[in-house]
């Protein structure tokens, strides 16, 4: 076995050219094909810009006017005079200040409505124009005043103390979801690197009978993709767009979110990760796979400097430090790439610790079709299997399930095979034998994969039942996937259906068992709790996934009527009494397309995202950066705790760990849940998993003897989280690597063959093709 580091050093570099084809058949904004220098300055829909020369911006003290084409409106005002200030009064819910950063800039004090909210350092070792210096997006809709004062201070690295004003952008906040008063103070931020969102969003709790929902933190980049990487951090990935978080003079589209401090640190992502998938490998390395092409060498709005992402493999090595220091994304498509372009693909860790990459589209678009479909699977690292030697393997199932088959639902089963659902169909795939076992179609014509997106989970696997797997699929739509977009409405009802199937041979014959959620949902997120219960959040009651396609759009959203109340689902309760929405809190934040949710190590549920828009937008159902935390009642109970948890848990290995149990808990009420928290995007919770481990409690109730899962079939080797559940109350999760900690198998011959027979830009676009079919 080789680690990913050794894999990177061994991969060779042979390249050959291949025929190119047009890749993008989606939205392109007017003027987006004109060469331009990218800057963070951007006026989203629902916002208004005010130049530094505006008579509404009042200057006091000594200011100097400058004129150049590189400034917004060709004008700039700057000062080096301590105490010089500006006052700008505006009506709205957000304010952004744009200016320059370089090695001669200093520190300003920022006041909102008379309150000091930030000390902004506009120093940067390199010069960048039209940078977002400060922002606050969570003001109540009202009249506000921003005051900026030259502090006379500078960082030790700075050679000067210049402060300048190029422009302000005001978020008008005319949509309902922007009008919720949050009473939040502004973030402390650094224009070039990161910001501290802890001060940005004090918790605002909305209580149900026992559950609470609080709002705290902002993500900095829109949370399209979400994965917990350590006890302290989550990875957030987005598409290339005008996010407020900045890196190297342009908006970031990847970041690490600190679960404890709510700080957000940008990542150096080279390629466009729009609608990518991801998984951890057996050694704990995370890969982020596939994405979006570069539109006319630019991304829809401007030159972001991104690289075509459709064959990208972005690598994040294990990162467990509390401050995530030194953690970043590695990319090099000349050495590491997919064999074929993939947009809206699903990535699954399988029994040998490698990744299976399923389906997707070879081009941009909205509804998949025969000309865009990529009805194949491949592996990372590449495998010499079924005669393909690192190249894609055809899947008849992914041909038969057109058109609504993007982001297929997939889970690795405890016999090593793979459950896959797409459109209205399902199968079990034996990847070792390359054979498909078709399953009964989903009941009542409900489609469950993009853009008819439902959500799904593999229910807990229990040694007491022989690890017999059971799948739960909820939500989706009964819309006909052959219906043209102009005949589909955002008001078309979503499906309330949940369908369960036990995947033993006898039970498969009995088919799917149907239940009804309290509300219909398109694009919901189902999150497994350590107790074995399921929380369903997010989504809309009508419409379809995506944006800019259907009639009766809300803003640009294809879906409407957001479902704001969470639902608890108890899989082991009697049929007919499994759903509980009455005790659950409701949110003021619509979470529609591009929303995410995940269990955290602490045991609560992190909810983020929602952006049914081509770029950042402030109109109704605009881009959402606020984070919510759904707290189960067990968070306030006396909780057990684990001590001395080892780094590795081998298959079938018995380990002894320390435990602190509440005095009232009996040994028979103790369980240990081994969980994969999954990689979440587009309602797909790939790799999400709970395996109950065999456990015994010492007589003094201070030690647990735990036996690891029997094989990589039951729990694919890689990272997991141990929760001890005592009397229905789980501990904080402790990270552990299941297996031997080695990387997945590496076949150098398969790698060489992939590189020899593929090109990193197979989806390179035809410059003459500027067709817009309403993608997304």
C-alpha cells in the first residue's frame, strides 16, 4: 500500500493530445466573453453601487483624488492623515467597502450606526485593485450609517498607512428572507486572508419543545459542498463566483470553517469545483472530484483565473491541527486527473479504501441527455480492472436511467457491493464482477436524482442483525423528466414520499415500503444522528432543482415554497409514528438549491448554504452565507465521554478505551456508533454511514472493550467518528482511522495508461459554440 504522498511522487507525466469538443451549453452572462481583469468588485442583483465621488459619501479631513481606469468609476479617494474620515448613510441589510490593498496601506476603524465593529488592515504584500475591504451582510432592513476613520496605525510589515475609498455596494434587502432582524455585530476581517466570524453572528436561538436552532457564523464562501475533516474544521467548497472571502486578490471558492471559533480560512483552489463530489480515502486523505468547465476561458462573469475542473482531482491531505495551519488543496491535472470529464458525479469510498466515481455529465447543462451523459464509472487511484486498465467502465444502468440521473445516490453495502439509485430506478452493482442486479423501481413514479433531487441514507448497520442493509430515500418529484423546462413550474408539487427497502434477497422481493413525510420536499438533506435517528432539513415544497430553467421562477430559483421546519424520523418506531415535526424548531432562512447539512463531532447538525443563482445574488432566494446549528435535546443532557481513544481501529481488532458514564446508565443501555459523516452536496450524503460496534462495559463502568467492524465491506477503511451512546445520549465524537491507515492500492500501470490515453482538457470548448440552453 502507498500513501497519497507516494502516489503523487510516483505518477509520471506522459501526455498525448486528443480530439476536443464543445463542453459548455449553459448560462453565459452578457459580456462574459470579453477579456477583463478579475476583481472582487461586483454588484449582485438586489444591490446598488455608490462610487467614491458620490455626493452621498461625505469626507472629512485631508483626502486626495486619483483618476485611473483601474478604479471603480475611474475615481478613488485616499488619505494618509490620522483622523480623516468618511460617513455614508444607506438603507438596506448589507454594506461592502471596496478599495485597494498593497504594501503601503494601513488600518482603519469601522463604525456601524455609531458602534465600533472592526479594525480593518488593508495591508497586502502584493497590490490588488477593487478589493472588498470590509463587509457586513446581516443588518436589519433599515437606515444605517457607516463611518470609516483613519486610525493612524499600520501593521509592522506595512511601509505606509494609506486608507482609500473606491466604492460602496449596498445590499438593498428587499426580499423576505433578507428582512429578518439578526442584530449581529460585524466580522473582524483581513482583506487578503481570512475573517473572524465569531463576532459576526451571536447565537440566535429558536426553540421547539426540546430542540433548538441557533444562527452563528458565516461561511465566507457559499457552502455548496460540506465535509467534516477534523474535530475542529469543516471543508466548504463552492463554484467560482463573487464570494466575500478573498484570497490572492480574488474571491475564494473553497475554505475551512472552524467549528469552534467560526473563523473561516480560504483555500487555494485552482480549478472550478462547481458541482463536484468528494470522499475520504483509506489513509484519511480527502479528494474532491470533477467540476465545471471554464466558460470561454472565463467563468460567466469575469476572469477568475480558474482552471477547467471537469477532470480535476483536488487533494486535501489529513488536517487535524486545531488551527488548520498549513492545510490546503493540491491540484496538478498533468499528473493527477480523471480519465473523463464529470459534472454532477458521485464519489464513493469502497471496500479497498479507494474511490469509485460514478456517472455525471460530460458537459455543462441542466437535464442530462444522451449527448451529455457520462454513463461510466472509474476509480481513484486508477485500477486495472475488467480490461480497462485505468480507463472508464461502461454502466448500462446509467444509460437506462436518463434523463434525471445526475448525482446518483450510492452506498457501499456490507457485502462489498454498491447500491445505486438514479431517476426512478435502483440496482446493486458488484464492482469486482462488473455485474448489475436491477431492483424494483421506486414507487409511485417518484424520481429522486438531480434535478428531481431527493435525499437518501443507508440506515444503521447492526451486528445483531448480521449487518443486513436497509436504504431510506425521501423526497423528490413525480415530474416527467422528458418534459421541457418551459412547461415545468416552480409551483409543481414535490413528493412527500419516503421509501425503504431491506436489501436481503427475500426482502428485495417484497419491494419498497412507503411512508409520507409531514411535508413534500425537493432537495432535502437527511442526517444520521449517533442515536440511529434521522433529521430531515432543507428543501422546498415545490419545483425542481437548479436555477434559470422553469417558468414562475422565484428570483432565479426553479424551486419555491421553502420548508422551514425540520423533521425527526425514528427508523425503529412503529410504522405510522416515525415522523415528528411538532417538537422541531423552524428557521427564518430558506434553504433551497445548493444547501447542505451534516452531523458534527459535537453531535449537533450544521446547516448552511442555499444559492439558486448563477453568481452571488441578493434578490429573493439569494446567496446565503449564514450558518445554523440544530441542537438535539441530548446536547443539554449529562453526556458520556470517551478517553484514550487510539488513532487506529483494525478490522476485528479489540481495543479498550476509557469512558465516563452517567451514574444512572446501565451497561445494557450502552452502544458505540462508528460513523462516517459523509461528503454532502446536492442532497447527496455520499459515504454517510453508522455501524454499531460490539461493546462490553467493565464492572466499574470506566472502560469499554470495543471490537472493530469485521471487514472493509462493513465499513470501508478510512476515517470515522466514535460516539458512545449511553441511555440514548451520545458523547462528543472522537476521530479514528478504521483499518491499517495505509493508502488505497496503487497500480502504476493503470496510472500510466490513463495519462497516456487521456488529455486533461477533453471537454475543451469550441470557441464558436456560445449556445445557452438554460443550464442549471
